[in-house]
C-alpha cells in the first residue's frame, strides 16, 4: 500500500493533461506500432528498485523468459537494477506486484493466433491481460516503449490501451543467399522484429549465390553450393526456437525452378541445360533452371522439403518461383517435346506443371505452398499463397497480383512497396497500405493476409545489414499492425527517432556500425567530419548502385562511405525545413547561415585528416559542399541580383551531386529550392534584404 501511496503522491507531478486527444497522445508517446485504442490518463507510475512482475493463468516458459528479459531491459535502460531477479514457474503470483500479467493460455506460433491485449497503467499498478502469452509479449513491448523519464524519475504514464493487429501476416524477409548472415545476425534481427510486433520471419535460404541449409541426405548441396557458409540443422532448430520464443513464425524459402545456380552447382544433371554451373558471384537474373521434366528433380526436392518439414514447424514453405525467364527451357529440345506431349502451351504452363508437383510434395509433408507472384496462373490451386512483389518498376500496376490473387480465391501477401534493399525513404514504404483501393468483396479482402518487408542482400554484409533493415522496418511494422488511419508522416518520423535508439539498445548494430565504417575510412582518426558528410547523403536508390550487377560481388564486404549512409539522411529533413521556412516566409536566415558556415568549417576539419586513398575519393564532395556554402552565403547577403553567382551555384550543385561514391547528396532538392528563390527574389528594397539576413 505504501508503494501505491508513494506513486500516487509522486504521480501528482503528472505530465499529461486530462483527456488528451489521440493526436496529442501521438505527439507525446513513442509507441510504434501505434495501438488500436489508447486513452491517456492523469498521472504517472514511477519506477523504483522494488518494481516487480507477477504472472497469473495458464502459461508456459515463453512468457517467463520474456518477462525476465523485460525486467533486464528495463533495468538496463533505467539503471535501477530491480530487486526482483529471475522469475520462474515457482514464483508465486502476487496481487501486490507492480506489474500483473494475466494470461488464459499459451499461444501457438501460427497465423491468426490471438495477439490481442489490454494494458492499464494506473495508481493501482500495471495490468496486462491477454488471451495468449503472445498477446502479453506484444503488451510488454508496448510497455517498454511507454517508459519515459523526467529529470528525477523513470516512469510510465497512466494509460489504458486495447490493442490487436490489423493483419495476421507481418513479416520480414532476409536473403541469406547473396550475402550469408550468421545466426547471431538473424537472432538480433528477430529481437528487433519482436520489439515492433512483427510475427513472421521469411528466410530466403537459397538462390543463385548460395544454398544455405544443411540437407543431410544431400550434403553436396552445401558442400558445393555454399562456400561453407550455411546453417546446420541444429542451427536452424536453434533459430526457429529463438523466433518462437518471441512469437515469430519462420517460413523457409527454397527458390526454384530459377535462381538455382547454387543448387545446380551440386546437381548439374538436374539442370535444363548442359553446362558447368558454379555459384554465382554477381547480382542479376541467371539462366540455370531446374529441369521440370526430369523425375530426379522431384526426388531431390522431395528429399529437401522432407528434411525441411521437420526443421520448420510453420505450415508454410515458400518455393520462390520468381524471375524464371525459361531460356534454358526454350533451348532444350527434350523439354520442348515434353511440353508438346503434355499440351503445355507456354513456359508459364510448364512452370505451373512443376509447381503443382511441388505442391503435392509439400502437401505430403503437411505444408502449404507460398510463392512469388509469378506462380499465379489460371491452373494454380487456390491453396497456394501468392506473394505480390512486382509493381511500377516492372511496368505493372502496383498490387495488381495481390488483387488478382484475392479475386482468384488465393490468399496473398504484399511486398511491393516494402523492398527495403532499394534504399528508398521510410516515407515511401510507410505510405503503402497492404489493402488495395480495389472493389474487393469482404471475402476477397480477408484473403489479403498482410505483408513483408524484403531485405535482399546483394549490397549488404552481415555488418551493414541492420542499417538497411532498421529503423525503416519499424514503420512498415506499424503499417501492418496499426489502424490504417495512422498516417501522419511527422508523427512517424518523431516516433521513429526514438524507436531507432531503442533498437540499438536491444542489440542491433545499425547505428554503431556507421562509426565502424567511418573509422575504417579515416583509419582511426577523428570521424566527425566524415559523419557530417554522411548525414547529408543517401546511398544510391532503386538498384542504381552496382551497375549491371558486376561492380560488387557477393563476397564484397561493404565498408565504403555509401555503406555508412542511410536511406533517410539525418540532415535532409532538417535542412529542407529550414530552407522551406526561409523561402516561404523569410524566417530562419540566421540558422540557415549557420548551417552553411558549418559546411565550410567541416571541410576545414576534413582537410586536417591525414589523407588516404578512401578519403581522397571523398575530398571533392567535402570541397564542393564548402564551395556551395560560400556561394550561397554570398548570394543570401547580396543586395542586388548577381547572375554570375547564381550560375556558379547551379554548376556547383551539379558537381556536388556528381560523385563516384555510390551516394546521392540528399539536400540537392532543397538547394535547388533555395537557388530558385535567390534567382527570383525582388532586390528592389534593400531594407527587406537587410532584415532577411539578420
Ligand atoms: C524478387 O524480388 N525477385 C521476388
């Protein structure tokens, strides 16, 4: 009781006014994904050393382990180091606990499992109620995000939350074929997935560049198809268990019949062309394709899928099926004869023939097939889940295959719009909703299960991959979980900034690895001037990096300047906002000038570094930025129009963005806006100009 009185008393210094609107709440709290319903109340629950947690109901070890991890994470963040140590099944339930978790049953890690919860923080303490422990796990993540601080205390605001996901399939795909990702990298990404309530890890285990799963009956697959970088079956089981402990289902993918160079390196006799296959080192679409007319192809696949069925409890197996150009089929007479004999009119028909055989194999193993959208043909069974991925880039309407699948009777998920490897801004992903604006019936809409962020790994290593996945995937996770009305870009950015650091706290390397790259670039000299440049740049977007797929290989480590740059350059929005208010209202002239002076100063700092060949590549950008800054400062202060200066500026920004660094300078649009303003500015009244530059 004393505790609660304390809390009540100290809670009087509350931070939130009574009856805060949803929008105000969004502005204050750092929740992502945003819950379905939240009511913010007067008061705060202060955290003390005697904070403790107690669980009631029917549950298994998962929630115990998650609760222990919750306590340690809160300990770590607050430095309070609670008296409560490890809780286990012998820890008795206490009505007096600070945090009471009430669960009806242990959840199953499967689609449509109940992940709902309620979370109440009040003067009576904190109560989480959930039907399954998975709901409680999601609630614990919300609670961790709710925790905040004042100068004197760590606390939770009083809230009442009712929450449940909008979509059941909330996934992240990681391609471990192009660049292999060791188990510890996968695990830390699973931690992050759970932190933002994602529940499905799609493991892209095979492609032209590597076959990454041990198949005991066919050791040749990894002996010849993986360069020694593969997961043993015991590692797979370990990862699957690790994911399940976080309420995450693991769906494996073996990509066939195309994308099969690595598999066919081990078994060339199953290919559709006679050639010596080898593990592919470059990026692109390659010819080696399984022979769908060869019985032995199905024998091998049956063996692979049988072993995998035992490793992965998920009822789904992804068979890929994408980007099969069928060149080897066209050039193989025996395959052509087979098609005629079996009345298969096109390569599409032949691939469907192959897919249906695969579907039977999977069915025998109790599994349901999922494949990239190319598998959607008129004769594909409606039990196949269609993974929609192509869009405008491929000259197709976005989400078309999603709509087609739903109308055809197939369940479907969306990845078009969530290709995080393309290095587009988080905004681009956040504004894509899995539900198309089409005339779908309720039944058809229900077939849209959700979506997946897709992390292809041509241009990332195990060191840089976190910074390619996070924090943008947190915003995508919100799109999958939260009400569709949660669309404020400003709010998303504000919350994402906080979640970003919390993800690092959880063990991701997406922020810290940037420093590692900077130190590599400077050879352990001061990194500030290089980081400064990187905060103005973004990696090339949309597959414009790695021209023709041969500039980098699948063993390239990605330790360059571009690899320290992120998809949403930190200074881009700051500078854009400054320029926009200066241009439209004449505000912030002094702040803008300070920024420009900062660019000049940065170049001076950069030039103090002892040179090396990597810094030499960066030097023109640093120098050009200083030149642009000098010209802009002069132009802003000019009392009459100076055409030569404007022309020089226009040339300078072209130079600034012409670099060999695989990056684009992210402030170019704002610079152009500023130059246009200076160009069109009325210079007739010198007084106004004087005011403007003050
Ligand atoms: C894909 O991006 N080829 C599915």
